[in-house]
C-alpha cells in the first residue's frame, strides 16, 4: 500500500511532468498537503503572520490542483513528526535557539529529502545565520543563481525573489545551503514573502506584490516536493 506522502509526490510528479492545466485528482484516503511551521525556542515569534500560511496553502491548491489543508501544522525541530513534512517553513522576529537535539533532527530530515524555507522577518537574520551553523557546521549560505530551478519550478522569476517588504531597503536575495549538490535550505532575505501572503488589509501591499509573493511561494514548495519525490524514489 502506498504511504500518504508517496501519493502526494506521485501527484506532484504528474503535475510537473505534464501540461500545467492538468486537473489533479483527490488522493486516496483524503490525504492532503500541509506546511510544517517550525516552532523554535529562544523567544522569537515563530507564530507571526497568522494569515500567511493558510493563504499560501489556498493559493497553492488553486494554481496546482494539489489537495491542501486549511492550515499549517506547528512542529518543533526535535519532533520525530518533522519527517512527515517535505516542506518546512520558519520565520519570525528575534531570537532563535536550536538545541543539539533540534539541530541533529533537522539535519537528518534535510539530508534525507526534507526541505527548509526560512523567510526573513526583521530581526531574524543574525539568529538564523548563527543557529543554522549547528545544523550544517561545514556549509556556508550561498547566493542562489537566478538560473537555479527554484526560480523556474512553476512560475518564472528570471531576476530572483520579488521584493515585498522594505526592511533595510536592500535588494531581495535568495541564499541557500547545499548538501551533496542539492539545495536543502532556501533563505529568502530582505523580501519577507510572508508579508505578501497575509490578508490584504494587514500590510496594504499592492495586489501585484501579493501575487508575486504567492507565486514565489508556489515555486519554493513545488521545488521542495520535487526534491522529496527524487530523494524518496532513490531510497526505495
């Protein structure tokens, strides 16, 4: 019998390998995709932008046909349940702390098919850069070239991530950590995609910015699912 996530990645493979207009069929047993939101320690507001992920899940379903849950699922980095989420999302303002157990569990997941998307909120940067070294001590964050598949996995972003929130007025950038040649951590920096995913009345962003943010979110998730499909196929 296929596992629930085998069904998910099978569907994604169909979507990616055929015309994008293909209508997705419901999964057996009512299985749906959801986002694992990292509930980290340290005092930072891991729960910020509460309307962002429900809106992202809804948009993902509208654009791809993938069955999605209404809400994300909070998960601690040390929780064995983290392996149920091909795509993990982390954001917030302020301090992040990973214990040794957190870091080891995250590394196991990310090196066996999982994917982590860290979305820069103001105040997150220094803490994330410090703590991700516990997960990948020998790796450096590298700027992702615009030619990378993450910018072309569903929608086209020939100039990299869109600029949504001003922050320090710096250009939006995408950084990543690679493991055995594969992108396993994507860091959207000085863009704040989550602001664009929120309800329109929260930040009053122009509609074109909101749509650009949501489209970039679809790209990251689809890239993560493609990576998960590839990794789990190799492991079978």
